[in-house]
C-alpha cells in the first residue's frame, strides 16, 4: 500500500486544523485507492509522500531532500499564513533564516496547500503546484443547540437567553495590534452598560493595559492561555453570546482564514468582526455585524447587547452556515479537501459519502 505521512511536531491549533483533522476525516476515503494516510512525529523513512505544515527547520528540510533523492518521495508543504507580509509587531515574525527556509520549501515542495485563495495567490510564481482547502470544524466537539424538528423538516430552536451577555475575545498574542480595532468600543461598552447587563472576557491574550487597569474583575475578566488540548473545553465553558473578531486592515490579514468567525457561529455566538479579508463572509445583520470604525464596533456591540432576540436569531443563522459549509462531519464540506488529496495522491476524487 502507498503511504502518506503527515508530520505532527507538536499539539497546536495550526497543525490540528491543517494536519490532524484532514487526515482524520479524509484518509479513510483513499484506502480504496491503495493509500494509507497517517499522522505522527518526525519524518520516518519509507513513505511515498511527506506532508509538513509551517516553516520547517533546516534539519527537516535536509531530511526531506534526502528522502526525495533516496526514494523519490514527494513533499507537500502546508501554509496558513502569508509569511511575505507578516507585520513587525507580530511575535511570529520570521528571521532571515526562516525566510530562507521558506524559499527552499517553495522550490522543493511538489505541492503547496494553503488555507485561503488569497494566500494561494501570494505563490503565483509556482501556481501550478499550489492548492487550497478551507479550515473546517468538528461540530461534535461544540455544544449542541436544543431544537425540535417540525413536520416540514424545519428546526425550532430553544435557546435560553443568559444575562449578563458575554462578549468574548479568544486568541493569542500574535493578534496584539488586531485588538486595537475594537479597544475603544470595548471601553464604551464597559462605561455604558452595567455588570448585570454585560461582561467582557479575554480568553488567552491578556486584555490591553488601559482596559485591564480600569475594569479587571469589574465586568472584565481574563482566562489565561491553556495547553491546546484543554482549549476546546475552556472555550465551550465560557458560553459566549457575542464573539469578537478584529483584524488590522493590513495585507497580511487578507490571507487569514475565517476560522474565528466559524468558531463563534459553532458556539452559538453572534460575531462582530472587522470588515476585512475572509471575515467578509459575515452577512451584515443576518448572522453578525461587520465593523470598520470604532463607532461601527460600538454600534454593533450595543445593539447585540440590548436586543436579545436579534442576537439569538443571528447566532442560529450562523450555526446553520457552519453546519452546511464548515463541518468536517458533513461530507459535502469535505469536498474541497477530497479534491486536494486526490490531486496529491493521483487518485479519483472519492464520492461524498
């Protein structure tokens, strides 16, 4: 049997979404074409294809080239960030050595798999070997909303409104300057609503200093970062009502996926998001709000905090989008990933079953 080995260097969000989940949900479909897909550490010898994600070390690159020379193994390189335009304020800014590795991988990879069409376009000089497939979620890991089904197959949701409304940001320190987009609006929310009406929770990254100084434990709360294996449990326990998705309007963020948006929808929360890049998937007033200015951010938050009925309705609409388009458990959602695997493995595209 032919074999594809997908490298798992450590437990983390990027490799979880771009290595483990694709292998888990797509690998079985290719067994009938005589392919075994596995995930594990390192680059063990004897595989026909090796798939790595992110910027590899010089050692990993050397091992890949050795496998290519020794047995003709092919290389798949996964990317979910535009390393060419990453801002200096981002702590993940790559070194000169890392960017040299980027150029080497661009050259030696047989296939490059990106998370968005925009990111794929940054590799136009090698476009024939560039593919893309979206980030998806395993909805079985998220809270399941209560609903009944009517005779026509429609759903009637039974969503309880909990007060205070929970406004949640969830993310790491690579989003430091992204948070500036919403900071003024969060200040206004804290000033104009009582703690009985709304609480704001920062999950992961510490709240900005001015907010923390004035409001921590007075309507503002910080949930420290946890190991990735605990992230989903903590996130579910927060039960957000409104999900914050800010992005600085810079080139780098045009290539970011809409993962934060669909995560909010999966949690039955209504997103307020920057009107930028992939976040434009939000349909204004139907499943969330888009914001460009501080007043946009505040207006969207204010309405959602006050209008429980609209907020719940938009959250339900968003959840239904994820179920139709972004759930790994829905075969239709896996279609793009099946196409990517089929191209790389040289097989037909499996049926969506």
